[in-house]
C-alpha cells in the first residue's frame, strides 16, 4: 500500500460501567500520554447505566477537561450498545476503542495513531505475538480466548490471532462503512474488525501490552456470551460469502 502520513484528530471511545474507583486515573493517564506526544484528541466517555457513583465521577472529570465528552448509553445496558453510541458522536478522523479498567497501554494508543496516520485503515493489536506483554490474564479465559481466535482464523483464512480484543484503531470512514453494527454485548469486539477485514480495508497488526484490572469487577461473563460471539462470527462469515458471490456475479 502507498503510505502517506496524515495527522488527524484522534477520538477515543471508552464504555464505562461501574468503574468509580479506576476511571479517573485511567483517563488522566491516557490524556497525559496523548498530550506528551502532541496528539490532538477527544475522549468520549459512555456511561453504560452504571449503578454506583460512576456518573458523578464522569461529570466531575468533564468539568475539568474540555476534551472529554460524556454521554449516557441508550437502554438496555450492554458493552456493544455503549460502543455504538460512542462511535455515533466522534469528531476525529480516526478512533480507538479503549477500556476503562486500565487494561490497555497508553503507549499502544500512540502506536495505533502513528500507524493510522501512515495510511492504514485499521490497526489491530495482538497480545499473543513477539513483543507483546500480558499479565494477570485468567487461565480459563485465556484458554477460551485462544480456542475462539483459532476458530476465527480458520473460518476467515486470516493470520491475525487476537480478533476478540476490543482495543483496536480505525479510520472514521471504516466505522461508517461497516455500519450498521448490531452487537449489543462484548461480541461487538469480533463484529467490528471482521466486517472491516471482509470489506477489504487495509490493516496492520502490532504487539501490545495488556494488564489485568487493578480494581472493580470484570463485566465479562464467559458462559453467557459464548453463543453471542458465535452468532456474530457466523453473521459476518455469511456476509463474506454473500459479498464474494456478489462480486463474482458482477464480474461475469
């Protein structure tokens, strides 16, 4: 691909549910890191129907930093719905989905931004390639993650091995091209990148760091979400087949 650097405003979408203890230090660290590198940015904080003091914490943060936007996700609550709501209001030329629990690394956000500025449509991080660092990953969740991602690799004939990780970067036009997004829960983490891949957008894969949360409680329910992941994977795979048949028909 032809690489031509283009500086853009960076939007970050952070879904937040019951993160009263950690969301402020996470966002403060994120903003400090972006400002250190001179990146123009906005942070979209999406309150996903929190039942603790998170809304008040977000409101206080917003008053202190004009680069922060705060919205309440439309009902019902759900990780995917919150991300979709946040993506609707971004104003940057590119966007990174960032976790509010502190598991993602600010320096990796900068890495994503540089790659998007070079001209890539998408930047996908992998926690499971040389150069990555992972700590505090639950054993059962890790096993199921590797099994699920191997299934995706075989089904879509791709080498990328961390599709299910939410932390990814996209140019804004990619987001608009893959809409409508339909996932309501964590399965949006596979719907969004697979749609971008199936529709032919360019991407690069970089090693990233991941740390287990230091506070709060994980919102990820393995048993409950397994069938939702499978539905999203199958949904995009069928789209891939239909797109391939459509292209073949047009070329006749």
